[in-house]
C-alpha cells in the first residue's frame, strides 16, 4: 500500500459513490484538481470518520458533518481483503 493518502486513494481497486460508502472506505477532501488531496479520513459507518484533524491533535472519531467546510470528493476508495 502506498504511503501517502492520495496515492492510497488512487491505488484502490474499487471506487464507489458516497451513497455506497462502507466501513473502512477512504474518503478524500480538498482535491487540487491534479489528483492530490489535502485531507484523508476513514469511514467508520453511522456518518462518522476516523482522522487526524491536524498534527497537534490525536487521531479520533468525529462526525462526517465536522468536515462540511472541506470539499469531499464524490467517490470513496475501497480495498477488499481476501477471504478464505
């Protein structure tokens, strides 16, 4: 898996519309128009995400609505784990 969030988003095998988000999907915010994103969060279900809001705060779970001032990309990235 790539180190940077934007690269992780583009490396995902599946991208789904936000209406189909599932637990564990990557959400990306504030795109620059060139495929790079300023913020990444992981969808936790129930309209909540886990994220680091800035380098001075710990990682935490917050409502997705807290991100309303940021531009949410219309697709979420999904990685599937192999099931045996």
